[in-house]
């Protein structure tokens, strides 16, 4: 079975890359980027099965990026990650079509469970 | 910075304190989240080691990354602590250069969020004044905040400090729009109130915040306010 491909988007590069390493150790193919612009470019190319994205980012924030992703790939699951005090933004994200949201600090087991849920029944059709 | 309603100076200073502490605590939380994640990665790598594949290089690298982030966290806490202590004394002799550097550290995140930068030009020698440190920080913050609002995204705000004989000059300029806010802007009213408390002058005087802006701060607040009272 092909490994699900996960795109992690957070302006804190260190967090993004660490999370990607941890997911790789759990059998996912993960890539981290630090801006919504980079994420949208990769989503456009159709290289990912799930997007994990921070709500609060400089420039194009997570909610604006979520809207753009849903325009490009309406069925691509997006898991939002939010810090303390941004709960309302995450709820708004759900109403915009986000798959779920997680509060920071993210527990890796919770994220892995959601990633499995998000990819369950979906055809992960790549090499 | 205000939501449109006029504020008293006390309300404005309280709001300033809250905004800065919220921002710094957010940064500390972010770094702690990274440290937590790196710690999780160390555990993952140790588990691999127990299974027979000991990834010593990666473990070493992860430990170094934890250390770097601990240093970041310590720096944020140092800034937060210095900021909190700026309200200890009503009047004190202080170096404006240090206050400007503290201001730069406390506002960094707001600039990062706009992908903008605050460039600070300081004289070589210390710029010592007798003033009210916390109200002075508040005044500088207000001015820098207005400049950031006026600047374009990814723009630059330039702050230059100059030691004149009896006064200290702080000039603020910004790349982008030259004015911000509405005539009789509530933020401008607060800026004027903050200047008055310190016996400082705001130039240009007008009904709108505009850039370049100059703030002239008396070297000795006690002397300045005494002259003003006569």
C-alpha cells in the first residue's frame, strides 16, 4: 500500500520539519513548508493526500489558504492546527470545509489517528 | 491600535502592556511547542535505537536543536522580564538606546507577521535621560505601531535616535504610505497624550499621524515639566 503523502504548513519552520520527520518515522511521506503560497503551489500540482496547516500565519493566513485549497481541490482533507486563543478561527475553518482541527501542542498519536481517518477509503494512487 | 473609541492614557497603557505580554507569551508558547516536538522526535529515535538501529547522528542533531530553541525561549523570557520591570519606577535614569532595543525585541513579532522590518539606527554613546521608563516605552511603541500600520507589507520602518543637547530626538520614517488613520484619529490623540505626560513634542503637529515623524524627549523630565508648569 502506498504511503499517504502529507503536507505540513506552519510559519515556524523548525516545528514543520520536526513534525514531518516524526510522521516519516510512522510510515507517512511528509513534507513541510513555511508559507501558504508554497502550500498552494504544491496543492495545485496535486502531490498530497492530506494538508496539516496552522491557522495563524503571516501573510496569507490558514483560513484564507483553506478557502483557496477548497477552490482548487474541494475533496482534499485539511487538518487545521491552532494555538491557544484561536479556537473560534478553527471552528470557522470547520464551517469552511476543514476535516478537523487540533490544538497546539499537537500529540503525535492524535495527529496520526486523524491522518488515518482522513485517508481511509481514499485512493492513495501514486508510486 | 485602538478600536475607534477614545481611550484614556491609563487604558492605552494597560492595553499596551496586555498586547506586549500576549505577544511574548505567544512566542514562548510557540518555542515550547517546538521543544516538545523535538523531545518527541528524540523519543522516536531512542525507540529506533532500542530496536537495533541507533541513529546517533540524528539524535545528536536533535539535541542541538532542542538547545537552540531553549536559548530562544530564554531570550524571550529575558525580554518579557525586562519589559515587566520597566514599570518598577515612576521616574528613573535610563539609557534610551536600551529602551529602543527592548522596543525592537518586543515588537519583532508584529513586524514578522507583516513580513516587515524595523531598522534601528543608534548613536555609539549611551543616551541617558531622566524620564518615566514605562510611559516612554509606551510612547515609542505607539509611534512604531503607527509607522508599521502606514508601511507597506514587507516594508521597512526606520527609527533613528539622536542625542541633541537638551533633548533626545527620535525620527521615524516608513516606506509606503505617508499618513495613516483618519483626521482626529483616536490613536493620534493617545500619541499626543503620551507625549504630554513626558513633556515630549510630536512633529509634525496636525490632525493626522504622518511620516516622517519626529519625537523630541526632554533629557530631564522633572526640569521640563517644571518649566511647562510655570
